[in-house]
C-alpha cells in the first residue's frame, strides 16, 4: 500500500481593523475564514508596528481591511502603505447586518476582514498625502470660512432691522458691501453707553469680522488655485472649470486616479450614474442620491454654465426638450456626459488640453 501526504498549506491572513480616536481593534482571519485572534493597539506609530508584528505571527499577510481610512484610520493607512501592504477601504456594516449580529468593536473588525475575504470590499484607500490632500485641507477651511462669512452677513442685516430708526433709515438702502465698508469705520468709543452707540459697536464688530473672513477666503483661493494648477492643469484648461470646481473633483478622486476602475466607477463616485430600479416587467432607473455631493455639485455647475454658452450643449438641450425631457432630467444627462469627459482628463493627466474658447 502506498501512502501519500499533503504538504500543509501556507496560512494566508486577512486583517480587519475597526478604527477609533485612541485605539484600533483588529481581527485576523485565515483563508478559510477562521478567526485567528483579536488585538487592540494604540493609535501611535509604535501601535501600528505592533499590529504588523501580531498579524505576521499567523502567516503571510494578504490584506488589511480598514474602516475610516479618511479619518481615524489615516495614520495606520499611511504606515501600512509605506511597508507595502495591500489595503482595502471597508464601509461599516449596514443596519440590517448589525441588527442581526450585534455591535461591538471586534464584530466590526471581523466584518471588515470578511468583506475583504469575500471580495465585497475592493476600494483602494486614498493616499492621504500629496497635492490633493493639501487641496482637501484648504477646501475644508475655506468652506467653514465661507459659512462663517454668510452668518456674519445675515446677522448684520438682522441687527439692522431692530436698530434705532435713524440708523436703519440711513443704511437700509445700501448693498452689503457698502454696509460692511461703512460700519467697519465707525468709532464708538471705549465704553458705548447708549442704544445707538451699542448698536453701532455691534454692527462694526460684524462688519470687521466679515472683512477678515473675506481676506481669509481670498488667501485660501490663491493657495487653492496654485495647488490645482500644479495637480491637474488639464482640468483648468477646460473652459467652465475653475479652481474650486476642479478642487472638488480632485478631492473626490484623491491622489491616485488609478483607484477608479472605469469611467462608470467615477460616475458612481460623483453620484451621477442612474441606479437600476426595475421589478418584474417594469424597467426603469432612479436618481442616484449617493456619491460625493461636492463633486456632484461641481458637475452641476459645469452643466448649467455650458447650457448658457456652449453651442453643442444648447443643441443637445433643444433635442432633449423636443423629446419631452424636463430641465432637471436634461441636467442629469449632461452631468453623466461631463463625468465621462472629466474621467478621461483625470486618467490621462499628461495630456493637458488647451483652454477652449
């Protein structure tokens, strides 16, 4: 009788990580989905090295599935990428799954590992460094500054409504820019003690805040323009795409355009790809309300502006109107076409195009 032996298979490890501010919880699975162990690490470079050492004890590391790669998991992602590991971005489990299985950190980490092992999670995390990450940081600050400036302008107008009659009549006809310029120059003294002086003091404070925020926004716009020109001159070369709209599209994609598997994937990323909603004999699609809303808005702005000046777009709009399409439906179609054009520009950054006239 002959005997045969089978060499033991190398154990391949998939690690799922549930990220938090101070700690990360990780679960390791083998290639058969068996749970190999759980660990908790601090969110420090030493903790990240500890995670790698712990995972290597079980075998060859195949991939890390990480939740929150753009927030709490950003530091872990950077270090693991430097060490050559395959990284997969994992979304948190849906409510139905959590309702059936419960919710705690080890369960979430195990769900992340199983999503990678099953192939349901395939997205590559953003690099989190480089020109686009710098653009994202400036964009976040600019958005908050713009919101604060709008609040200051609204408060300025609201306070003027209840101001003394003579002051209200003096200023009510002025534009916002004139109101800010006039109010910022008032002198109310060190201790205003009348209704008129206190109101002027409050209006002056709001006006000067508005001016400071305007200067801050102008500075951020200059920095954004420089970085966008550096990161994607081929986008700025397209008429109708300004620095802010380009910045929104670049932030959606990240520093690695190769993360997008296809033009369709980019359309889904921007929320402009209609979703199938068919059932039985009914064949239909519905509006996609997901995706990156800032990128979606950037495509909307470009579609609307092209409807005003681009002859080809205006001819397309006329054709669609003749077919009975509404303006909203036409804009949705235009955004889908524009997404295809932008994808080609982002996927071939070396092919900078001249500005269209």
